[in-house]
C-alpha cells in the first residue's frame, strides 16, 4: 500500500494546488475575514479502541483538530461533527462520546454548530473545525538562524498507548502517560506566541522525526537537532527504563503528542511557556534534517502502514 504522504502528494497534484500542505487551510474573503479550516477523522481501530472511555474519544476528536488550528496561529471558533455509527452500539455510548465533545467545546471555547450521522461498519467521529487567524503561520517560513522549538514533552502518548494495550493494572506514573494518550490537550496557551513570533509551525501528530521533515521540506531548509535537548517527561523516563527502551526513540517516533513544533528568531524565546529549543535552522536551499550531525530517519506514524 502506498504511504499516506505519497498519496497526499498524488491527490494534491490532481487538484493542481500547491497551497495544500499545512495543518489547516487558510481562507481570506475580500481582505475582510481570515479563517483557517481543518477536518480530521477519528476512527475505531485506527485511532481508538471501543473499550476506551467514550468521553475521552469525544474529547480527543476535538483536541486533534484544535491542535491543527492553533499550530497555524488560529483561534478555534465553530465545529461540525459527522458521526459514523455501527449497529452494535448502544445509545448511551454515543451520548457519552458527546459528553466528551461538550467538555472539549467548553474547554476550548468553541461552538458545535451542526453535523451529520450515518451508518457504518465501524465507529467514527469526523470533526470539521473553523478558526479565525490574523497571521497564518504555515510550515514554509523557516529562516536560517531560527531556533527550532517544541512545546511540552514528547513520546508520552505512545507510551500511554502501549500501556493501555498491554496491561490492566497501572502505577501512578503509567496512568499519567495513559491520560496523555486518551485525552490530549491542544496547546491553546501558545496561540498568541505562535501568531506573533513563529516563522513556521505545525503540530506534532505523526511523530517528531517525520514532522521535522515536513518543516524542512516545506521551508526548504536544513534543520540541525541536538538529540539530548528533546524534552522527555519524568514519567516517560520511568517507562523507558522499565521497558529497556530509549526514551529519545519514543519521543522521535511516537506520535499523537499534539505538541507544537515551530521555528522562531532566537530573541523570541518565551521563558513563561513550557517550550524547549531543540536545534537550529542552519541552511536554506535544500531539505534535510540532521540529528547530532547525522541524517534523521523518518520513523513517525503513517496511517496506511503498521505502527512500529
Ligand atoms: Mg497537524
């Protein structure tokens, strides 16, 4: 099967539109209204399992879309939701998904204005989200000399997913990793910073290694990352040492962290955010990602291939 990213390239070639390729699409109407729009399907057995708490399924389906809006400097406003419902599901389960949707809409201060329901063989929730944006920040603006910055810590969600699917009794730190997988929070606290200072930005949904490549390719720059600077949580360190894994591998290839990856001038570092400088943009004119001086392998999540 063809990979997800090759397929996107083929489809955008059919549409003959080079503007496609960011987390959200930018729309400007008569120089009066600037919006960014996005949609993301959240599907049973691809993105979640039916035994997950239904409220978390609803909450996460909204978070992953808000994360894209925020990544481009937007503020989420309105949403439409399409539900795909199999026959073997009870009504209460769907209501509980919507309780999660409601708490996400209150948390992110957005309004669900409509949607649609259809029958399906698997459960799915497809969210369309619209935001307002006064400066759209794409993946394409990284400049030589910029710092490369990430929010939060990376790799937690993947560890949480592994724990959820491998055991039933958990320690406190394991529950925190699971929470990061089940109920990620989009970084709305970064909206102003991204809008004002980021030269290029995206959210980390597929995994840092492939997302760094997305910025390098769209901006046509060489990014040089220092592996030891990648922020790792205390919980992930505990998990990795117990499982005999390298926490940096998990942070690079895990995916679904819904943190932000952005570039900015050095002087715009914000000490009041939980952000970390992990490297620099060192050259323009070709796309390459180096980690500790060596080309970085893309090990992130591709929906059409198996998760490693
Ligand atoms: Mg994204």
